[in-house]
C-alpha cells in the first residue's frame, strides 16, 4: 500500500514538473523547484506517517477520484477541481514565460509559508479524523469527529485545500494564478454543501455538531 502511494506521488509530482517547466519554457524557475521540493517532501512525510499510524485511513484516502465518488454532483466537482489544480501551475508557468505579472520575492517566500501552513492543517485533519476519506460517503460504523480543527470549522480539509491553492500561486510568483486559486473556493462550496446533506442523513450526531460548530470553512465568516 505504501509503495503504491509513494509511486503515485512521484508520478503526480513529475506531471506537475512537466507542466511547470514546459509552460515556462525553461528550467531556470527557482520558485517551481522550491514548490516541487516542498510538495514532494510534505506528501511523502504525510504518507509515511499515515502508513505507520493509521493504515486504514491511508487506504481510504487512496480510494478517491471521479470514479470513486458515488454521487453524480461530486463526480462533476472532482472534474472541476482537477481542471483547476492543473490550470494553476500552467497559468503560473505561462506568467513566468510571458511576464504577465511581477511579484516581489518576499511574497514568494510568504507563499511558501502559506503552502506549508496548508500542509500542516491537512496533517492535523488526518490526525484528528480517521474517517477523513477522499469521497463523500459515510462508512459503516463511522464516528463523528469534533476534535482538533473540527472544533473550529466543519470542513477543515477544504480549508487546507484553499490555503494550499493560495500558497502555490504566491510561491510560483504569479498574480494570475490566484484566479484558479480563487475559483477553487466556490467549487469546494458546492462540494461541502452536498456533503453536509449526506452527513445529516447518514451520520448520527451531525445535526447537533452542525449547531455547535457554526462555521463551514472560514472561522467566524462562513
């Protein structure tokens, strides 16, 4: 299981590298190298941690993607998310090649910190909920989690995705890449609203949890 996950991670990072350097028309793109290094290191560390601490969760996380989603609306959402996450590095790379926008170095470094914050939040989520699967469904015997970040917002994994998207755009040095990063938010909004309808119907205690934790994604805002 771990070896297959590691191979998948290497393949995904390699694909992103091709998109970045082909789009930029050069490998002289230090922001891209830094992003790839951080993404690869964080993902490998997360997978190793899950394989040791919660292999069942690692297996659940592997069963994701368009085909794995049992609901039609979620299949569409996943397709849109894949397009956005492919467009983000491509737009950043084109921006690097054609000089559409210019971002100061300090913002690139802030982006790296934001990206790492998103990774840390994702790890916190996975350590707080053993049922943080990659598909919208309720497993038999699933228990509601209100620990850790789930005591702050109801969908902390999606908050992590949003943080990561903004961090990637800033790290890659592209103002234009913030466009797909921003489009990620309403698509996640559709996903989490549909997910909540499933949780309310199938997960005992979710209605009380929803009343207790008022914020969906952004504490005190939404």
